[in-house]
C-alpha cells in the first residue's frame, strides 16, 4: 500500500495492492487492488476493486451500491 502526500482519509478501508496519489480525499470507501491517482475525490460507501482512477477524478456515491470496477480518464466526474 502506498499513500501520497497531503491526503485526507476518513472512514476508509484500504486493502492490499492499493496506491493513492497526492492530494486525494477519500471518505467512507472500501478500496483494494486499485490505483487512485492524484487530486481525486471519492466519497460514499464505494467498494472499489481492480480499478484505475486517473488524476483529478471525482466519484460521489449518494446511494448504497454493489462493488464497482472503474477505468477512468483524467478529470472524470461521476455521481452514482
């Protein structure tokens, strides 16, 4: 597991094989086997597995959800 500089992490379960880039904000997520690049915001009860989330992406989950797999380009914004 690698966590970059200036990250804000609140109520998050970070599993194995996970890398989180600088200046990323995570809240109430469950993440494993994934790469979250710099300047991302992930919020909500997300279960993220085997994903690559490019820099400057936002994923906001407003409802409970099943496990998700993402391959997102830079600057992507998703509200689920």
